[in-house]
């Protein structure tokens, strides 16, 4: 059985669960691996000792884009502050 998923690695994500996320490329749902394994064994009632082989092939990689903030020097900051005061008046 071959399944395709999107793996997102984002060490700067706000929440722990978004730092490493595996999702279906069409529905964006997280896969229920236990359910997939149950389907593979036929979903018959019982307890199974299973061996699961995971083979990972990177088919494509899209880089994470990060916005870059440029520092504002103190003269720009004071001139911007003066402009905001004029607009507010």
C-alpha cells in the first residue's frame, strides 16, 4: 500500500503540533495511521502483532518562506513618529 502525504517541518511554529505535521495532500487531514494499519490487516476483531515498514521518498521539496523585517534606525523612527502626530492632529 502506497500513500502520499505532505510533511511540514517548521521549528518556529507557534504550537508544538504544527512543528512536525503529516497531512493528506488533498484533504489536509492528518492521517490516522492505526486506522490504515487496521484496514491492511482486514479490520477483523482481535489483537495483532504487526510489523510496519515505512519507506520515505522525497518527491518534491518546497522551501518555507520567512518574512524579513528590516531594522529601522532612530532617525527614521523619530521622523515617522512626527508624521503620525501630524496626521492625528
